[in-house]
DNA sequence: TTTTGTTGTATTATTATTTAATACTTCTTA
DNA sequence: TAAGAAGTATTAAATAATAATACAACAAAA
C-alpha cells in the first residue's frame, strides 16, 4: 500500500494524466453521479488525490458539480470528444448515409459497431423503434460473444485467435436466454462464417434478433459491422435470413475502407 | 514565453491533467489526425511536452497511433465517455423515447440539444433523411444565435443576459443566408418568445428549416430543446408552424425535469 | 439541542515526478 | 544522395504533484 505495486519505469509516462482519465472513466451506466470519497474508492486513490483531480476536471469543465450534494457528473465536454472521434473515423463517415437509407427501407433499428477488445462498441445507431435506453446509445459496449456483430468478427479471425477468444472472452448472462455454453457459441460462429453474417437471438434483449454483416479493412480484418436489430415477434427467423441479411451484406460490401 | 503568463496559484490544480485534456480536445472536425509537432503547435507546448502527453494517452488507449505515419487520432474510448454522459443526463433519458415516437410520426429529423455557453450542443439525433454529416452528429456544436434552439433559449433568458448575448455572442456566416445582423436576430428571438418556439431558416444548411421548443428545469431555465429540422423545399414555412411546432411543444411540455 | 460520524475542504513540508534541453534516429523530398 | 523535418530517447534540475493532517460542513442519531 505504501509503495506503488510497480513503477512505470517510463519517463515519458505522465501518471497524473492517467489518474485524471481514471476519474473520468469511473462514470458509467451504473455510476452516473459520484461523490469525492466514493470516487476515491472506485479508482483506488486516497481522498487527497481524488480531490485534486476532480477539482482540476471541474475547473476545466469536464465534470459538473452539484452545489447542493457536491457530487460530480460528466459534462457536455464528454460529448464533444465523441464528435471528434466521429470525424476521425472513416468507417463512420462512409457508413452513416448508407445506414440511414437502409433504416428507411427496412423500418427497423440499424447500427454500426466496431470491435474493441472482448467487446464491440456501437458507433452509429439509427433508432426507429422504442427499446431499452442502452440499445439507443452510441458508445455502448456489448460483450462480443453475445452479439451478432461479435460473432461475425470472430468468424473472420485466424484459427488460433478465434479459439483463444471462444475459450477466454467473458460471457455474462444478460438475459435468461443468453448462451453461456462456449461450444454452442463456437457453433454459432461457425454458422456465421458459412453464412457470411452473424446472428444473435435473445442474447441481450429478449425477443430481439440481431443480424450483422462485416466490413473489412484493406488487410482483410473485420473493421466493423453493419447491424440490424428486430423484434422476433414481428420477424420470424426465416424472414430475417431472407430479407434482412442480404440487405446488410449488400450495404456492408458497398463500404470500402481504402485506408 | 519563458515565464508562464500567470501561475494557477491553486495547489489543487493538476496542470499535467489539464495539458493532457488539451491534447484530447485538439481533435475536431478539421483536425482528425495529428502528428506530434503539429499537435505541439496547436496546443502551445514544446515537442517534449507533447511527446509525453501523447505517449501517455496512447498507452492508456485514448489515442490511436498509425504505425506508418506516426500520427494520432481519437480512439473508441472517446465514445465510451459519451455513453457515460448519456447515462448521467436525465434530460436525454426522458427525451429519447419521445423523440423516437415523434420522429416516426413526422418522418423527419428530430433532435435534442442543450445550451453550452455561446453554443448549443446536440445530445440526441434521430436521423431519417440524408444531410450533412455534421447534422447527424451527437456532440456537434452550433452557435446559439444561428440556431432555432439557441433562439428559444435566448427568448427565455433574463433581460440583461439576453441583451448581453445578442450583443456579444459570436455569429459566423455559415451559409450565404446566415443572418449576421444582430438587430435582426433580436427580432427573431422576440418572435420566438411570443410563439413559444424558435425558428431558423437557412442558417446552418441552405433549404433547411429548424424549429425548437424549450424544456425547462425546476427553476424555469431552459434546460434543453426538442428540435426538428426539415427541408424548406418539402415544407412551406406555413406548415412548419401549423404542423410541426405544435407537436414539438407538446413533446417538450411532456418532459418534466424533476431535478 | 447535542453528539457522533461521515464527507468535503484547506494547508503544507517533502520529494517524487514532471520538465525541457539536447542529442540521436528515422523518414521525406528535392 | 544530401538536407531538412519529424519522431524518439536520455538526463540533470527543480518545479509541481503528493499525501498527511487538520479543519469545516453536513447528516444522522440520541
């Protein structure tokens, strides 16, 4: 406790910045508003440190502070950073107009996602139907193994990498129907590989079917996915395969990431 | 140059964090990818400093680095921060489902925005039609005086504050039709005050009409707006007033920010 | 109301961490 | 092929961050 576990023997590493970022990323779906002591515990700092970093983030406008409760929450500057990301991502730029068209054609929720470690992160969402708030959020993470996008991403990995992922990546049970049997998921991925698109039924929301087609970068990796989420009450699986999947593939293929 | 202009005689202020944030916010619509030297110039640091901060941001995963060009760009972590903001903002949570419904009813682009200094920032976008990329972006800023949202926000300010805003807030000419005459904008704001909603025609995109209705917080300030953007080629101004504005007001009024 | 505990704020001596100068390497382009 | 620009690595110096502690404000309980 007295000694830091291991020094970052890197003179180019600014520890203070990393700690500040840790404070920022302490906020999430379940931690929307945090007090000083609470925050200190979460990020593993003493109160003094948390105090200095929250103070700095507040002064610079990244954290709002409720004068009553003296608790902190993210400010709109968090969103400005998101816009900066969007401008920098060619996949987002290319996919956006095509997804809007697709959404109009299908009348269903259409999304784009990108791989991020063991998760996928949604980068575009075109909500047309009411669903959970999480399902409308840009920047939302979902575990890869339980999502249509994740499954088609795995399907295009190298053999070793895929095995590794199938064996070690996390699978939390999100709905009662979330598949946690890894060999079952392996079969789903295999099927995705053959079909050319991924499917996930009841994995994150019950009565929801997700379909995802891959977009490749110039070296043949899956750079992202074009995805559609529909209600299984409205869409029998048959029709999803016949009507939605081909459209998604078409759109995905039309997105060429030159660089 | 040798001496910093004024020291931050605040022992609770962590300068290193602030500098790191400056690097992050150097990225925007026009600066999507930056090299070390370039970045150093933009944020006003020497190369050494920029080197240490970019290195830290890279190691912590906030900046991607192209191994070829050695240039930096924002990573998906920027988007995760956005999701954290969304969860923390009750206005977003309440408005989201209502805007989706509204979007389906109108079949037009519906948005929500929040005031941010002399700008407004879009926090929700439901794109249904193709437009400029910027008009689909969450986190995008628009100068208040040229937007329907900004105008209805001004309309509900105190007298002194409004005058100040009308006299000093920036007005860049975005389109050839952007109104830069401040007394003209004052009239638009006056009209917004009487109607209960703001209008902006051709201000940010030509052939675009924006309409915005206010959502109030518990102390009567405009916490945000519910907004709709339509093509003036499709919607005569008359119909915007008669058909869209009332629907927006209705939705805005149904959003009650308890806290 | 008083007491007790919890959370947030302010101050300061100590020193670890950041800093900026400089030299080195790699890449670009003329 | 050479010159210039951009990125990388190293280091000595001291600034700026640290963490301990005391103080204040608030909330809950007696």
